[in-house]
C-alpha cells in the first residue's frame, strides 16, 4: 500500500512537469489571441477526472515557489474549481488540464478588463496598477514569525490552549501584531487549535521537503492541559479542519486523491497567513486583532516623523504620545478619527482601512475606486470638523490601506482625498523629510 501511495505522488510530480511544458507551449502559441476557444472554466473542470487532476495540480502548485510566478494564481483557481465540482468527469488528458489553467488565466484577464470602468477617468485614460499577494496580507508578518521557529511556536500555542496563558505574554506585538491581540479562549479557541494542528503537520512533513507528501492516517499530535489531561489531534481533525472544499484553496492546501490526503510543508506554511486572516474575519475579533493594530502602525509612523498623533474617539478625546486632550468646536464629531496628526508645518487627518483581500475582487475594486464607496465622503466630514477644532487648514486628508501590495492610480494624484497604501504613505513622508533637509542645507 505504501509503495502504491508513493507511486501516486511520483506520477503526480512527473505529470505536473509535463503539464508546465504543455501550458508554456499553449501560451506561446501565436494563434492564442486572448480569447478562450474551449468554453467556461467550470465547464472544462466538469469534464476532468478531479481525483487524478487534483493531485497533479497540487504538485504543480507546490513546484511554483516564487510568488511572482504568473501562472501560480491560475493553477490554484483551476484546483479550486476541480474541488468544488460536484460531478467529476473522466478525462485524464494533460491537454485538458492545461486548457483549464489557460482558461482560468484568460477569465481573470477578462474580469480585470470588466472592472476597469471603476477607475476610468471621465476626462482621459489614466493608468491603474493593483497587486494583491500573500506577502501583502496583514497576517503575513505573524506567519513568518511563527515559521521562523516552528517548534518554539508550537510550545507557545500549546501553553495558550492548555493553560489559557495570555498570548501577548508569549508573542510580542512587534513580531506578532495580530496573534498577540487574540484572547486565549472564546472565539479565538478554534484559531489556536487550528494553528497547533497546522504547525504540527508542517513539522511532520518537513523532512519530506520539497516533495508533495501523503499524510499518514497514523499521524497524531497532542498536548497536555493544566488539569493533567491531554488532547490529541490526528487524521480525523486533518480531514475536518484542513480539507475544506468550500473555502479558499490558498488557506486549505490539502487535497484527497487515491483515498489519501496530500499536501506539503511548504504549502501548509504558505497557507497560515490567508487562513489566519480568514479565520479572524469570521469572528467578532476583527476590530481588535486586525483593524486596531493597523491604526496603531500608522500612528507610530506619524510619530516617528515628528507628528503629535493619535486617534480621536467619538466624544472628541484625542489620545497622543503627550496624553489625552479634549477637542470640541460646538459641532458633533461625525465619527471616530483613526489618526489626527499635527506638526508645526502640517496637519494630517487619516482613515485607516485593512482590506480583506481574500474577498471578491469586485468588492475590493469598488472600495478602492473613486466613486464606489463612501470612505472619502465620511473622511471629508471629519476633515471639516478637524479644521474648525484646530482653527487651521488640513494639509492632507487620506485613506491609508493595508492588504494590498501595490495600488497606484494617476487619479489619486488629483483628487481631494487620495487613497494610498501604507508603504506609499511612508514614502511620501520620507520624501518630504528629505526635501526639508535639502532645503535647510541649501
């Protein structure tokens, strides 16, 4: 039986290499003009033997270790379609799988074109660049910190689960800005349990890297409670907690083929950031574990550039590094201000938004587009209130977002309230500082 399972994995890796060659030839075909001649991706997926093709696609995905590989997201999309197709087909033709990937690719490009009007200028054509990747997820920093020493992370998580130890006492806010804000129990309980299982399995599969590997039915991991009992997690938990056909494949990179569950240490480690973000998103903990850490990050950035900065609550109390200060102007504050920052030469009013970038791309596009969301309208009212309170003009009102690696739109250079990524804001502040230093030197 073990030999048969190993043969399945070896054959899948070999077929994945052949698939990569076939897809390259297809993309290089001069007659491949950007329109799919094969139909819809879901129709193609329905005709393919999903049990056979799923492990081939998983092996192909596992071989694409560079995040910049252009085919990578489309391989994942093809795999997700196969997993979600209720009626599996019979085709085991390599060309059919290549066509499925290519069609997913073309479908993505068509969707991008369809979304273009959200950013279109009424006066002229203006370029927009947007890039969302795993490294841009807010929880990526926590995942990297966890995997820097997985054995140590596993012991800390076991203590949090078994002893209800405060996570912030084991995970620093610098290395774990989001995990450190989760409670030890309650809604966060399943999150800690899921992390324990994932990291245990990563350690178990690590000696087999870089290959795709079967997950043994004998796999088991356990930890002890403060009362002396123990909790074991094994193959049944892997099937119930990691084999999720309804959720994003990036967060659940386990497939079943030939009656066996397959994954790799790399794919599981790479899944921690998207899974953690998605898991928090499904609870009532998002504000404290995702939104607030981002606001704190922006506040610290402003303070590092010499600003007196902090949030203003809905009653007008401004919390800065100098303490609390009551602000009022005879008008009611139209909602909490995430960051009010003042310096002798400038005043900023900033709204901080952590984008759930695992959501539907259309929803994300509408939030980023100039006219599709009321973020800017609300911030405009807060800016007007701040101007009256401080009795001076506001130099910059801005929406600052995280969860997106690149967002660059020429329109943002001309609008009253622009939207920038955190990295872009940091560059703006650094550039302004350099210009000020150059001016003083002159």
